């Protein structure tokens, strides 16, 4: 503690002309200043005789901070006495304008405290803590300096949009019921206009009547809680206003439906209310959180809880309905919002859940006000305190009701560090990100002369126009892609966003040909499951969506993920024509109920402008299963690099059959092992099973390799060099898939290695092999038929399939497919330009 006496500079810092500082003390990080009035004669207020001293009394008041340090004034107030015996005035205390009798704050401090609450968005409790006084003292200061402004009728001038909402003002007690109020706010300036007791039509109608017809005719926008009484009053008194249901209240209705369904399912399945260990009770808060705000671990836990506690998928259907309703408000325009609202209604009808039917009927009654959210053409920014150095932009927001903070009870105490809050520093960004990649445009004379407003006016020498292409490519991308080279024309720019690591292996940078940005995290680090790969890919896509915006002529999304990308692609690709590749029309395996899967897939397939599949069978499935218009789907051969091997001629030794890939139920591992057991330990044929996946299947393959001498098991993920060794040493590849709604990537490896295949006739795999004559087909799920074909391979020459494999390799070459893909880019961009 330090003290200084008689410093004139301290008097100047206080800034009160009536006071002089006699001493100062630093105590508990506060300045305590001893002050008194300046010396001079004092006169009796009764007889104007010069007064004499009668002692002093000390008053402790808090003042404005000095240089950010809280300040306390210890005012030595003089007591005076009139020496005239006949005077009626005996004794009195001096006072100054800034320090009232029995005050805890100076008047300028009280004025500043009221300004913090009224202007800066502080709560009364927080402002009280800032000045070190009680809640009642702060509330009295706010009331004194606010009431004159509230009574001023001029404060309502210039209002063009209002928001109306109910608020619970006092909770019910033994003496009264719950007291509700109606709050009216100014949408333009985000300030409270008035608080009226009650929440009925008459309350709003009476308040608007007091304002007068002229004032009401100036209101062009009104946001409201979906209450019929509010709507009736606003329609009657605001003839020129457009009514809008705020998205907060619409989503609140959906959250209420989720809670109602969760409680009902809880009672139906377990026979009691939610308890600590019940899965649905543990997830009650997660279910109400937007899917785009959940981390990948919380999403995994949510699915686990739904799988354990929601046997009929009703809670999951309610969560999806909420997300579909959120998508309505996130639509880019009115027409888009109408389409999304139709999807919401269709989902609620398909779900056939009473609570969702009630929700859909409510939204239907208010759909005019819900859709008005998009054609108001306004962007109201919320009032908030923000760090001055925070690099964030206010996203465009449409009208919503500004919610004033509730008044905390008098006993509420807010810690001082609450007022000194600053956001944590942002994580350091990668050294190379899409926001920093700005490849130079290959302008020529034609492009340089193009008008700035017509981005496609310039054409290249090869026909078409110059394009800037973005690829979201969550794959290793170890070497230059021939497809990426083939899809470009002179003057194009291609930016590929790829993985920085894969299965723990750091991937090298690539140069020349196009830009590769390696900032996607490893989707399959050691020790993580296949389910985590999907989640991490989605998290990455969500983190990068702000980098896309509208800077590309076309966006190519590889490997759409059905339960994550719909929440991300619309925001990421807004304003950019997009093409998405559908590998799996239906997922290989999922714990999500099929009804929810179908809706998620429908949203996925509507989130991009054009879809690409690798066989007509997949295109037909998209139309029959999900109602995708055939004009939005193109069929391409699955692209593959140039053949890396020549057809094998193996005239000596046993026939080697290779199974390559992940171990999943639909890959037919059990069917293959059962067929091998039927063949027995035939020395003329050997089987190699290489890959990794589900632990149970890995153990099954390992045990089979111990029992059968003609089975070699390589459990674990193989490198590219090891895969090449496996392909070069085999004669045939076997693909015993039981259920497959996609095109096989292993078939691409077979074509690149010029090896024929034995495959089950499923999905797009069977028709491709049949049409191109590159292997032998067997009926699915028939171990006897598969065993018969495998046993016959010793009598079939693999080199007989060489011409067909060569022709298929040419058809599927990246150079050929790249030209077709480029034409699709141009067609989609032209269509987007016309629309």
C-alpha cells in the first residue's frame, strides 16, 4: 500500500471543481482518495452570517474509474454552525452537486451506470459489480436516469419495424400467478420500446391505439411470436406491415415436439420418467442442439443413444424434422424456402407421429409468416459486445425479435472477470489454406476483353469458356491425377483440397498442373474407426465452407456423405454451381432408421445442382428410391489411371485368387470363406485375403487362414506398393458382395492391373462386368454357386479376358472420362447462368 499527500495532479484527475484531493492510497487494486471542499468562508443560509466550523463527517462514495482503476472518494464533509443565537438555523452540513446525501455513488457514476445498462447491453447485476455496489443501488440509478427517456414521446419517432414477444416477468408464488408481459422492440435500432402487462390481443391493440393511426401506418415490418392474438391485433392496426414469424420461435416449436416425443417414448419403453442412466434422458440436451453445432464425438453419442432408446425411430424423426425446419430458414431465397418447406411437410407426413403432425399443422397455419422471413429483404444485426480485434463478420440476418436480458434477482452476484471477458485467441490457421491460394488467372486477349459482369464471356481456344474449378477431394491424392489434368483446358484454374495425411502417413506436396491445398485432417488416423472417418470428413467440410463462397465457376464434391453434407453443402456452395459424385446410393451399413436415412439422402441429392454416378443402374435407383429427376443425373465410366500391369500369363503353379478391400458385412467375407471350405484344401488354387475392417470379420479371416492351408491372410491396411505387389501376383480378383448400392473401387484396381474378376451380380458391379465382359458373375448370397465358379478357375485361362480388359481400360481411362466430366461442368454452369 502506498500513499501520497497534497498532489494537485490527483485533484485534476478527479475533475470536480468543488473538491481538492488531500491524500491518496492504493488499496486492493483501487484508488482511495481523501477529498474535501476548497477552503473559503461559508455563510449561514438563514441570516447570511459567516458560519463557523462544527466538526466533520466522512462520506464514502464510488466514482468513475481513473485510467481503468476503480476509484473511491472519502469525502470529509464539513459540518457548520451559525454563531447568531437568534437565527433559526443551528447547524448544517455542506453538500456538493455530485455527491448527494447518503449516496453510495457520485452522480456522474450513477449516470454512467445507467448508460451501461441502457446503451452498452450490461445487465444491472453486471453493472453493479463493475462499480462495486449492490443491485438495489444500481437499479435505483438506472430507474432515475431511464424514466425521463421512457416518458419522452419522441423516442418512438422513426420506428419502421417492431418486434412483439411475450415474456415471463414474475414466476408464480403463493400470492399470485405467473405474470406475463408483452415486450415491443425496435428492429432497426435493437432497443426496447415498451413493456406492457399481459399477453393478449387487447394488450397489443390498446398499445397500438395509443400510438395513433399515423404512427401505425409507418410500420412496414413486424416480427412476432406465433400467437393468434398477436397476429390479429397486428393485422388490424398495422395495415402496411409484413408479418414475420421469427425463426427462434418456429424452431422452439420443433424442440417442444422433440421433448414431447422423447418423454412419451421413454414411458412407453421403460415405463417411467427419465432417469440418469436412461439413453433418451442423457441425450435430452443434445437432441435440441443444431446438428451443425455438435462435435463429431457428440454426434456419435447421439446416434448411440437413439439406437439404444428409440426403437421405432420416432425421436430421430423429430430431430430430423427440426433440422428440416431450420433448413427452411437457412434457404437462400423464397423459392428455395418453399421447396424445403414441402420436404418438411412430406417428412412429417411420412413419419406418421402425432406430435410431428401437430407441428406440421401449426407451421402450415403460419407458413405465410414463415416464408415472409425470406422476402422482407432486411438484415437486422444483433446487438452484442465484441472484442475489438476479433476477426469475424456479421452474417446477414433477417428480422428477429431482440430479446432484452432478464433482470437477475437482488441476490445475484456476477464475478468481476465476467466484465473483462475476451474471446480466446483463434487457433493458428494452416500455412496453406484455400483463403490464401490465389492462383494467377491465365488471361488471354479474349478473356481480358470480357465484360466484368459476364464471367463466362471469354472462351478458350478449345471451345467453351475458361473456368475456375474447385475440387473437394477427401482422398490421399499422393500423385497427380490424370483426371484433374484431363478436365482442364488452357486458361483454366483448378484448386484441389485434399488430405494432409492418411492413416498416419504425411502426404507430400504436389506441384505443376494445378493447385493442391493439403489442409484436410487425416480421416482415418491409427486407432480410429471407419465411423469416425465419416464424421471427421464432415467436420472438415464444415470448417472450410466459408472459404468457398462464390469464387469458383464450378465446385466438384467427391464422395458425398449422406448424413453430413446436406447440413454443409448448401451454405458452402451458395452461389456456386456444384457437381456431386454419388458413390453409395444407399450406405453400406448404418444404425440410423431407414426412414431417416431416406430423408437424409433426399436432402443430400437436392443439395448439389448435378449428380454423377458410375452406372445406369445407380441412376435408375436414384429415380426409383429417391425421386431424383433423371435430367439432374449423368452417368460416367468409373475413372481409372492407365494400366499399371499387363494381362498375366501363368502357365505354371496354382491359380491365385485375391480379395482386396475393407472387411464389412456386405462385402461377403463369410460367403467367401464358406465357399473356400466347400472347395477344401485344393493345392491347385490359393486364396489371398488382404484388408482390414470390422474386428469380428478380421478374427474370422485369421482363424480361417489357420485352418486352411490354401488361405493367406494379410490383416491390416496395405500401402500402395504392397497393393501393387498383391495385384501383380494374383490371377483373379474375387468380389463376393452380397448387397452393394454403388460401383466398386476394387473393380477399378482390377482394370488397372488387367486382372479379370469373379463377382456377385449386385448393384452396378454385376451389370458393368456383364456389359464389358471382364469377368465371371455368380448369383448373390449363394456359396455353392461361388464355390463352383472358384473351383473351375483352374480350367479357365485368365489371359482370355485380356482384350476385354484392354478395351475397358480405354473406356475408363482418365483422359476419356475427364473430357466427359468437363462437358458436364460446362452444361451445369450454363444452366446456372440461364437461371
